[in-house]
């Protein structure tokens, strides 16, 4: 389903088995080398979402090969199976297209009250698409426009197993997560309570 040019939503793309495998892998990555944590913001406060990264470590507002704002540890690599999944995801959304090499993955965990404010993802220096995978509780995802944090925007329900790919004119749109729907995770998805979101990116950095 194309929500806007280049923004394609594929509901229930991941099987329940695949969801639980990915959730199990994320549980391990959350332990280290750099543990999952609430990212500290430069003007004080911290994000309500908890994050751990693969490939490149994201901080407000730069990437590093080491988790400089956690424990300084080198960031774990993006495994080949996850790069392959990213390539399959872009092909599923856009039709045949094989050139996609995710070199950074942000894994976000939302508890029942976590939110993500409207923002743009512009630390990457390519215009390659972002791949988003959701597991666990549903959320309201707000997809805006490239000019402003405010209206016009479209609210979309993202459920466990959903794929969303943001490329082309949608790549630099504002977006956020205003609400989690507690208790909506399907049995067997690997997440008991809360929501897991993986975003795969091609940073263009070296
Ligand atoms: C649209 N994550 O990690 S995924 C993020 O559900 C982030 O955790 C949200 O925004 C989450 O930066 C939303 C959907 C998403 C991700 C990246 C985008 C939408 C996007 C980049 C450009 C446009
Ligand atoms: Fe984002």
C-alpha cells in the first residue's frame, strides 16, 4: 500500500516465526557490547524509547563506530541475514531491485508509554530508502511531510510483522510515533509487552 510517493506499507510481511527469531536476536544485542539504553538528548532529558545499534551507533545527531555515549564499545556488526532481509524488504516494497546494503540498524524498544516525537532522519549521506520492521504491540505511526513537523500528516496503524519502506520523495519526511497500543502483541511474536522496531539504513559513511 503506497501511503505517499516512495512510502510503501506491507502489512504482516514477516511470519510469526520470523518475528520471534528477530526478537530473540534483538534481546541478545540489547545486552551488549553496548547495552540498550535511553538515548540522552543534547539539551537534557532522555528519549522514552530505548535503543541499541548495529553497524553504526546513532547519537543526536551523528553516527560513530563506537558507542561513545554508552560505554565506548565498538558497535556490533550487521549480520548478513539482516542485510539479506533488508534487500528482500526493498524488493517486496518496490518490485525487483537488488542494490541495498544496510550498514546501520537502529533497534528501538517502546514500553506502553514510550513515544517518538516528529523528526527527520538526515544523519545519513545517501538517499537510499529506510526499511522499518515492527514486532510486538501495535502503534500509531504518524507520517508527515518534508517541510514541517506539523500538518499535513497521515496516521497509520503499524502492527506486528509489518514492513514499511521510505524512499524517494518520502525519505526526508517528518515522522513519529505518538502512541503504543498496549496488549496488542500477537502470541508467538517474541515480545510479551511493548513494541520493537528495527530500522535499516544505508548511511553512505565510511
Ligand atoms: C520515514 N523510528 O528510528 S519507523 C527512527 O517506529 C524512527 O521506531 C520509528 O523513526 C519507530 O528514526 C519509526 C518508520 C520510519 C523510520 C525512518 C524513516 C519512517 C521514516 C525515515 C524517513 C521517513
Ligand atoms: Fe526516524
